[in-house]
C-alpha cells in the first residue's frame, strides 16, 4: 500500500512541477556591456522574477574597456563580479560573454553564440537594443540579435543546440535616437514598484555608476563619497521621464486611472522579426500589464 502512496505522491508532484514549468515565462535580455540589461530592463526583469518567471541577462562584451584608470582582465573580473551581484539583487541569472569591450563586431561565431544562448534559455521573449544606437557595441548587439531572430528556429544552424519550437517575440529596449526612425513604445511596463530594486542592481555596478560614467560624462565631482548618500544620488540620477507616447501606451495597457499614477516605466518596441504577438499574446507574455 505504502508503495502506491509513494508512487502517487511522486506522480502528483511531478505533474505539479511540469505545470509550474509550463506556466513559467522565460525572458532573455541581451546587452552589450555588464550593466546595459539592468539599465534597459532592470525594473521589468524584477517584476518578472518577483512573479516567479525566469529571467536571464547576457552581456555580449566583458566590459574590459569601461573605466578611466583600470582595464583589461582585472576590470573584466571586477565587472563580472558586479554583474553577478546585480543579478542576485534582481533575482535573475547574469552571464557575461568573453568579448572585448569597445571592439564588438557582428561576426558569424558571435551570431552562433547568441543563437545558442537564446535556444538554451528556451526564450519566450528576447530583449535587445536597436541597431541605431550611438555606441558601436550596442549597435552590433542589436544586429547580432536581429541576425539570430530567424535562425533560432533553423535546425541546420548551430546544430549542436536544438532549435526552438516556437520563435520568440523579439523586443527592442528604449532609446532616444531619432534616425532612421524614433523608438515606438509598443509595450510600456509600470516599474514604479521595482524602481528601488533596479537602483539596487545599478548600485552593484560600482565601477560604472559611481566611477566610469560620471568621469566620461564630466560630472564625477557630483558623486557623494558616502555609500548611502551615493545610492540616493543614483536613484535621483536614474529617474526617467515618461514621454507623451509612452504615457499613451501605458493608458492602453493599464487603463487611464492607473497610467496617470505611474512614476517610472520601461518601454519596448516589437521587432518586425520573430513572432508578431497579438494583444492577447502580449498580455500573456507580460502578465504584470493585467495587474490593475
Ligand atoms: Zn553599454
């Protein structure tokens, strides 16, 4: 009898696990540098993770050029550690690929690597920059992900990694560039409740948010020395404004009343490659839009 009870329990619990796996959304965010994913989608990632969904951040370069005093392997090591800590604070997996910062090109080997990463994660949604950014590494990350958008389903390409059964939805993260066309906020996520978590993740990238970016931006003297004060400064510094177009999109997804209360948001544009989602499908892939 006991044998049957145990058998039943094993069967029952494995059905539970399978069901949980089926309900879990799988998101992969691909950025050029260790901190780009956090900047582009940190608040959205935290919302997904807090709901029990699986999020992975991939930095295509190791960030070994992003500092005014340090560089090379030592800097890459420091940035990998910062990325791991940021991932821990957001509840996401963070992987840093070993390509030099500032020298990224959209080569075939890296395209195949990106295809494998998207397949291995079995992604439902892929988020990456648009290929018209000011920074060549950002631009080519955009190109690499675009180049992978169809190939993830082609079995003869990177045949060592099984192709995806369903092409993911590919999204661009927000930018302010106007040419050849301005960014279109198709999906805008209210991140007011996870903004502090996003700031905590950015705070982990010390070499960037408190050292390199203020130095290259010419505002290094504004950064407070005290760790509590500098985090407060970072939060102020990273508050984004919501454009009228983004506000309109928020109204579409959340309704007018809730949209008016949104203080912080992250926006995404649907890429023409990959699966073209219906409104229904977008609501399934972004369940936080339904939380009204
Ligand atoms: Zn970057």
